[in-house]
C-alpha cells in the first residue's frame, strides 16, 4: 500500500457514510411506492446521480469526514471527469435497476466493487478512471526551485 493511500477501514467507513442515506430513502420509497411507478423511477435516477456525482468536489461527504480524497495515480487531485468516471460502476446499479437482467448485472458489479476494496484496496471504477483514494492530509511535495 502506498504511503499516500487511504486504508481499507477509511474507505469502508466513507462508503457507508455516503451510501447509508440513499439506502434509507430507497427502502422507505420501496415500502410506500409501487416498484413500477414514476416515483420509484425518479428515486432510482436521483440515487444514481447522487452516486455518480458524489466525488465531484474531490471528496464525497464520507471521504471528507474520514480525511480522504480522490487523486490520480501520482497523488495529485483527480480531475472532475476522472472523479465522475470512477463512480459510473456504482451509479449503474440504481440507474439500471428497472431494466431486466441488465439491472441485476449492474447490482452484481456494484457488490463486486465492495469486494475489490476489501481484497485489493481498489475499485473497478478506480481502475477505469486511473484514480486512487488517498489520505487528505498527505499532499505531494512541491519543490522550492
């Protein structure tokens, strides 16, 4: 593990902080709204967009709370495009959930992302975007030259 890399427990806690509110809303809507209604579709779209854009500022609320941020492979802050691309794999689950078979496949990919964090400290989204999660307090050195 790189000295800049956020540890696994930081990533898990940050992920839980980011996803917990969406799960609560989704469960509440699922209990009170028919699964094929327009409200359920709107909820899936909102959840997907929240997951897609959660790192757009450099760190999701969960990452910010645990002291982590998204960076490129060199440790420099990742571009907004890279931060959005890294979340496509997570956002695909709620966005595609209503599509037969594709929705289930995207949910399996999303679960696989969690397993990858535990096993390799890196998500598929990180691999696709060329990003990593680093400790926020550690910044690359700037030469005085």
